[in-house]
C-alpha cells in the first residue's frame, strides 16, 4: 500500500479567486493556497495513483474555518479511499521552533503503507494513462532513500536534501526519533538551524536522494507560481496531452521545477 500524505492550510487568501506566491506573507516566498487544492487537488492526487492501493492522509493546519459543505465534501473524498484514510483539520502552536516541519512529521506518522508519498497541497501531479512512473519510483527506491519531484535538465541528478513539496520513500526510511532530535536543535545556541528537508537528506546520506529529470510526455509534477480559482477542475477534466500543453504555456507554474 502507498500512503499519500498531503499537508495543507487555510491561511488568509485561500478563498481568493486569484493568488500568487508570497501574497499575505510580507514578501516571503511561501506557496499559493486555495480551497481548490483541498477538493480538486485531492481528486487529482488520488487519480495520479489510480490502479494502486492507497491510504490518503489530508492534514490541514487550521487558520481560517472551512465552510461545512466543503468540509463534508473533503471528508467524503478521503473516506472513499478506505485503508484508514484520514482528514485532520486543526490549529497548531505557531510559536514553537520548526512548527511547520513538526506538522509534516505529525502527518507522516499517520502513514501505514509500505511506501509513503509526501505532498504539499499546491503540488500538482498529472500522468498519462500509459505512464508507469509509480512503478518506476518503487524500483528507484531499491537504490535511493528518497525520490523527489523531477527537475529541469540544468539541475544535478542528486541533491543532499529531500524536498517536502514532493518525495516518495519506503516507510522504514523515516526514523522519526532521530528526525525529531535533529529538528529540536536550538539555533539560538549557535547550532545549525536544520529544517526537515535538510534533515532527511543528511540521514539518507550523500547520493541517496534522487531528483530525476523531467519527462513531460509521461507525467508532470510542479507547483503554482500563481493560481486562479477553478483552474484545477478544468484540468482534471482534460486529457493528459491537453493538460501538458496548457501547463507548458500558461506561465502560472513555479520556475523551480
């Protein structure tokens, strides 16, 4: 079984018709957010893993409330996946050290599958019907600890960190006691201010994290630089080749993928 762990939030702006990276964040490059990510984005991620036995963990950090009709629709989508799939919606203490990383860990601890996928809610996954990329990930995990989102050809193939926007690993790879111990290092004491991405990469060891090259003909994984309400619903209804052409030409995606 594959546990698909999705972390999201309802920060200010999640109900906006249009939103860009950094809005409401004093210019900091925090990602886009939208209520669409909690419904159409969830449908999209479930569809990407079609044909596989999956558990879905949708873990939402509560800032603003969700309307009841949206919350009920999310619950129905999650529970339809079976396998002890869960929708968690709660507030967190945002004064604690590395609070965002600790939310990720709370979510990952709920995973029960032999394989674990970690996704940010604004991370998008599309694959062609004939694509065997999920099987390919499982094969790669015989040689790598983590496989992350594909990079453009200018990037090196291996990195010493594992992106929490998207990675897949074997559940046995996630050594939570050691990860939490590393994250609890206090930067005020002159220690390195590690984040979860660096911690995972360091524990995996150099050369054990893979960022494979992009393969747009088979699949696309990316984040939005700017998102417009309703876009995901339209994309979810389009065949893969049309989705690919739109994404390559829309100018709305992150330049980092």
